[in-house]
């Protein structure tokens, strides 16, 4: 119905969708990749291991220490070669 109203080519919506995905790039699939990674970490028990290490070896009674540990952990987990 929209094609009849706009008098566009039948393939125009597909071309525009491809153009949009090309301009968005990798950010389009990033949420799905992060969700999958979260499921893998959960299945592997990574969170429990990190929780045990944090409670055993670090004094997380201080908010500053807790935030510092979080920031360092995120920096280590997200460090890339690029």
C-alpha cells in the first residue's frame, strides 16, 4: 500500500534498510553480542568466581575500593588490541 502511495520502486525499502544498516554498522548487533556474552559468562560461573575473589581478597567495605575494583575490572575485561 505504501509503495502505491509513494510511487516508489518495489526494491526501494530493501535498499534503504541496507543503507541504514551500513550507516549504523557494528552498533546494530552490539546488544545481541553483549547479551550472548552475558549468557556465556553466567553459564561458565564467571560472576560467582569474581564474587568469591572480591569477597576473599579485597576489603569492599569502602565505597571507593568497590568503585575502583569495578573500574579496573571493566578496564581489564574490555581492553582491546585496537
